[in-house]
């Protein structure tokens, strides 16, 4: 089927865009796509159209040199392609359905080809023109977190320890730079790492980090420490401990601060106390039913009725189990003081298990 060469979804109307620039002025993914990728769709419906492959690769190369992850750029190109396909299928000047379908097919194929060339350009930048910004940022983070250097007098960083499960470190880095600020410094690996978030105060830092976790899909957990009188390296250690405590307490993924785990943090940092708490909880480890009952009770904030519902047992059965827990540990979970102590002891046990696993 022959398509009229004058038909173009890009050079006029809602798809109008500036001419392609082959420089390296990379901005946000959306701006980069509008400025450098959208014009590559020009005359896609014309017979004999050929993609400017080198132009697409240059965009990927420039994006790599900016020190950013490729995922968000590819997502922006995919969205652009989908929008162009939708517009092609609904163009009033293409009354023939066959022509509209052909136009949509050619735009889709071109979008996929551009994705390939962007990826190639991005990969080539890693071998032909190594990016200097990313190693510099990473090295700066290493020096600050190790205490080898101090932050500039006009810059204050919140220190954030992050657990990111199976997320790509490049994706996490991009999320922090996008939502916490371009001056954010990251030191990440598979599973997590540390981040230095520039902020006005603790509340500002918590808000920025919260936006990052939201952007990551609610699967990451973070522990944030505002420096105050502490050094950055000291904050790093505290952030690691807060994160470990929040994990041992099975908190939902969120931004955690010292106040969230104050009691557990204090106990974990006093060996005499932590060892005593481990001894308290030890008898329950050989009683799976009693251990489960205690954990469910803690999850329900001491509400025995809700605990019974979750365990699918009668309330009297829960009461009997709690009585046995009190007999074995010497601390009744039916009292506020006893429940608080058993909660801390449980956290100490889970923390010890986490540390053993990490070791």
C-alpha cells in the first residue's frame, strides 16, 4: 500500500517539534525526548523513509554522559511512541482504516528501532567515552561517608541507609537524583547502600526521601539520620542500625528515624541488656505456637480479640497461650510493661538472626 509522502505525524500540528540538535544538552527524560527523539519520527509515513541511526545513538551516548540511568529515558520514548500510534489511529485526514493501521505499525516499528539505537549509544559511551560525572559523585560519597573529608560549610546532608530488595542500583540512583535533588550523592550496590541527601532540615530530608520511596513503588525501606553534632561517618553507622532495627521489627517499607526504634536501638547497643532480652525470649523459640501467638499479638498492638481473629482461634485459647508465655518468660504479655519488654526481646532475636545471616 502506498502512503502519501506529505503525511507526517511529526512536522505539523500537535507533533510539531524543534529540529534535531546533535549536541549533548541532556535535560529531563521528557525534555530530551521532545527535543532530540520526537524529530526522528519526522516523515515516518513517507515512502523511502530511513531512520537517522547515528542521531538516535548520539542521544543515548549523551544521556550516558549525563551520568543517569537509561530506564527513565526508554520509558519516555515508549510513552511517546504509544501517543504517536494513538494519534495516527485517530487522524481525521486518514479516512481509510488500512492507511491508519499501516501508519500506526510504521510508527511502532520506528519506536522500537529508536529504543535499540538509544541503548546501543548508551552502551558505547561506557567504552568509547567513559562518563566522568558518575565516578566523581560516587567517589565523593565514599570520601564523605568514610569520614575522609567533611561536607562543605554551606552544605548539610542527611545520611540515608536504604534496603532496595531486587531494584537495580541505577534505578535507585535515578530516583534519588530526580526526587531528592540533583546534588544527591549515592553509594549503592545490589540490595541497597547509602545516600547523602542535601536538605534544609530533617523534615525536608524525610519528605524528599519519602518521595523517592514512593517513586520506587513502595518496596524499598530507608533509615534517615540528620547529622546535628554527629559526623557523616557516625550518622552512617546509626542509619545502618536503625535500618536493621526496622527490618527486625518487620516495619512496613517507609522512611524510619531513630525515634521509631528508640527502645530497641538502646537495647541493641548495650550488650548486657540485649543478652538479657535474648534469654527472656529463648523459651518461646522451642514453642512455635506460642511464638506465633506473641508475634500476632504484637502486630495487633496487644489487642487480644483481633489476635484471635487472625489466628482463627477462640479468645479463650489466646488467653491461655498468653498465660503460658508469661509462665515461660516471667513477663506477662497481658500487661503494658510485659508486652513492651517481650516486643523488645523479640526484636533483639530477629536482629541477631539478621546479623547472623549477613555474616
